[in-house]
C-alpha cells in the first residue's frame, strides 16, 4: 500500500528531498510501522467505513506539507489503495476459502437459509412482501369457499 502512495506523494510534494526512503518514514509516522501498530489499527477501523480521522488529516498535512486540496486527494488515494489491497489480500482469499470449504462439505445456498418465516422479511422487498400477503389472503378465501361448497 505504501508503495502505491510513494509516487503520488513525490508528484504532489513541495520538496525534492522526498526520496522513497524518507516518504516511507513519513508514512510510518502516520500509519505506524507494523500491521499491529495502534495507529494502523485505528486507520483500518475507519478506512473500512471509508472514513478518516480529522487528527489523521492534520498530521498528514503537517508531515507532507500538502495544501488542503492536495491533502484531501492524498487521503482519498490512501483510502482507495487500502480498500483495494484489503479486498485483494484479505477479503477475496477468505471468500474463496469459504466457498471451497462449502463446496467440499456439499453446502448449497438452500442449506445456508434459515427456514423460519421471519427470513422472508430479510430476503424480500416491501413490495414483494405485500404481494405475498395478498396472494396468501386470496388463497385462504379460495380454500374457505371450497370448504363451504363441500359442506
């Protein structure tokens, strides 16, 4: 993720002294040096909601000397890079592993659904629910008429 940001920072930087090594050190000041660093953990929590802490924004602006507009573009690029890497490195492999496990265990889509009546609420739109209620009422009326005719 940091490698993606180096070229962007170099392009927008006001100083020519920003080498990739210096930029990495500056990014480590913002994000932390390790994946288990509190700074990185805090960033991840907000990034997964596509949010940035205002303090994080102030610090990045100070460290890189960006104008307000360049800082916003930098933060958007950072979020974008994080989300792409998260999807490629964590979400897709985990999703594929889950699908492979389900396939190995012969777990189908129907097996994953709860049979309760309340599940219809989650899988049907309001329009579909109303339509289903009307159909159920009509079916009940037909059944009542048929029962009366038989008696």
